C-alpha cells in the first residue's frame, strides 16, 4: 500500500466490497495478480484481498506500475484525471529525455504509458 497518504485498509476493503459510490475517487484498488487498478465502484469480480493494494490517487497507482481498468476507467474518477494526466506527462517526458524514442516508435511509447 502506498504510504504517501495513510489509508485505513479495513475501511477501503469494506468500501471496495460494497462498491460504495461515496468512495469513488477517494482511493484506488490495485490488483497485483493482474497489474490493473480500479475505482472502488468497479463492476469487475472482486479480487482476493491478498492480491489487493490501495492507493490514494490514480496517479500513485499508475506510478507503481499498474494500468487503468478498461471497465471502470479509474482515470475518469472525480479529481483523478488531472493528477493522472500530469503523472503520465512526467513519465513520458522522462522516457523521451532518456532516449526512448530513438529505439521505439511513438505508438510503442503510448502503449508503455497505457494510452
């Protein structure tokens, strides 16, 4: 779990299992077994608790290497889009500055960033 913002694991777990809309955008669920992060309201089948980490922002989950769920679109959660866009931009610029585009196409860069 990301320690940037202390999250109450039990409260996150309860909200995730209940798909409680009050927590939409408050935290994000990352599933280690799939490499995907979701909103707490995601309609996908609930993963095993042992495979779950919680992050305070979509950007934090993306920075940890998880990609957004295609069902619940966590990057569109309340207040998440601005933070994630900025994080994605920073990751793209870092890769470009390191010479990523010298050996790969722009489409490959976009795929690596989950775009």
